[in-house]
């Protein structure tokens, strides 16, 4: 091996435009190496939902990906809007009738 070998540059991270473009392409595959215990756990969870391993893994990965991306959204507020937002977060709403009734109910596992 020679010292002057050139390696390809890392691919740029996907922008929203690239993701949208990729959504219109044909299906692809993802290959994973996984230990037996993890595979058995995934298979059992998939079977309990009546799904194949592939369906389960795709649904789970998509759901987690959406959660991660939504958690990283940037919100910009002016000073007045920020103060109102912070006050709303710090001041709990009064419990309504249904919430009060729910909190007074004995859980099924303690029956």
C-alpha cells in the first residue's frame, strides 16, 4: 500500500432537499449484523404485533427518526413571546373534570 493513496471524501449530511429527492427513488436495502439475543428479542416483539421482522424494524426506526428530528427543531421567539411561552411551561394548567376523575381512579394493577 502506498502512502499517497487518496480516499473519497465523506458524503455530506443529507439536507431536507436530498431526503425529499431520495423518497422518490426505488427501494433499497440495509444490511445489519446483530447478535442472536437482540435478533430473538426483535423477532418476539414483531410477532407480538403480528409484523415481520422487517416491518417491525422499519416502523420502529422511522418512528424513532421522526422523534429525533422533531426534537431538534429550532424555535425562535421575540422577548414577549418567549416570556409568555416560558410562563405557560412553568404554570401548570388547572386539572379538568376528566383528569381529576382519572387521577382518583384505582389502577387496574392494584385492584
